[in-house]
């Protein structure tokens, strides 16, 4: 009978230890989710800034929410980005693991071990591309990516051998590679944002058409915009057509003329009110 009470604190301690472990797991998941959300927000902001910057607009003036900018990072899920990411994951996994018993895994590890011996070639190529930065635009992101691959391959067991695992031996090169990969993602987000904006600007006629009726004449001057006076007896007597909608945000319509040119033409910002009536209509659809 004297031994029974002694077992109760042990059981309680185990239960408490389980709760502590579960709490730690939840905290770790929340921390990881916060890091991913912050990264998505950053990349989405870079992409959105370059996309609307092509049309002379800034994301700050458009007042996008955190969730909207975070979701914009999904535009980076392209085949080329996913391919590069998959290659980096394979390099990280197999370069550290070395050869295994299974033939496919052993063959892949052998190939990566051979590539690891060329880590200095990748590093030097990345440095050369950095020197040629202006000449390789808009594909400047290849330079930090190549240098990062060289640093990561240099951490494989094939190259390291018995070298020490100290701060300068492993931590600094890995940290530098992570910074280079972060820089690569930043450059890729900006490149894709501007490329998508350029592609969209080529199809202005397919955007939703905008018809504007106003009580006062508006300062819209473009050869592609058609102005019509409907009569003095109508409240909205001024009619404008030949406009296309770029974006609608919080009652503000960002429109461009049909012949919009990035270098010379402005973006018109129209706000719907009692004096301004705005209608959206289909744009010109491509012929099949």
C-alpha cells in the first residue's frame, strides 16, 4: 500500500510531459506557418509591385491587404520555378546522404557526387555571372542561383571528407547559400511580375470595356477615346468610350485607352459617384 501513492506523481509527470510536448509541437507549427506566410507576403509584394509598376502604379497606393499580397506569390508556381526547386531539394538530400543500397538512389547519389566535385566550377560561374550582371538581364537571377548551388554542392560528404563542422566550415557557407537563394526568389518574383504585366499590356483590347457617363466633362484626352455629348437635358450628358479596365479597387476604376503605350500614356483613375456612372462591358474577344 505504501508503493501506490509513489506511482501517482510519475503518471502525472508523464501526462504533463505529453502536454508540454504537444504545446511545443503547436508552437513549432505556428512558427513555421508564420515564416511561410511572411515569405509569401514578401514575394507577393515583390511580384505585385513589379506588375503594377509596369502600369505606373504602386501597391501602396492600391492598398492591397496582407492576404491578397500573400496569394499573389502563387504566381511563382511556374514550371521553371518548380523545376529549379526540385533540383535544389535533390541536391540537398542526396549530397548529404551519400550512396544507398538501392540502385536508383545509389545511381543518383553517384551523379551528384560527380557534380559535387565541380562545386568550384559552379561557384566561379556564379561569380562571373555576377560580374556580367547588366548583360544577362532580365535573367540575372541565374547568377546567385548558380553560386548557391556551388556552395551547397561544396557541403557534400564527397567534397568535405573529414573537414571540421565548425562555424566557418559549414554554417557560414550554408547561410550564404540560403541568402543567395532568397535573393534568387526575389529576382524571380520581380522578373515574372514584369513579364506578366508586359504580356497583359499586349492584349488591352481584350480587357473589359468601360463606358463612362458624367455630369461634367472629364480630363480624358486620347485619340482612342470617343467622346459624345448626349444633350443638355440629360443629367449625365458626357459619354466616353474606348477605355479598358485594368483594375477595380474600392470603387476606383483604373482604366487605359485602347491604344495605351507604356512610355507615353497615363492611367486614368475614375471614382464612381453621383456625378460619374461607370459601366463594364466585354472586351474584344480573340477570333478562333
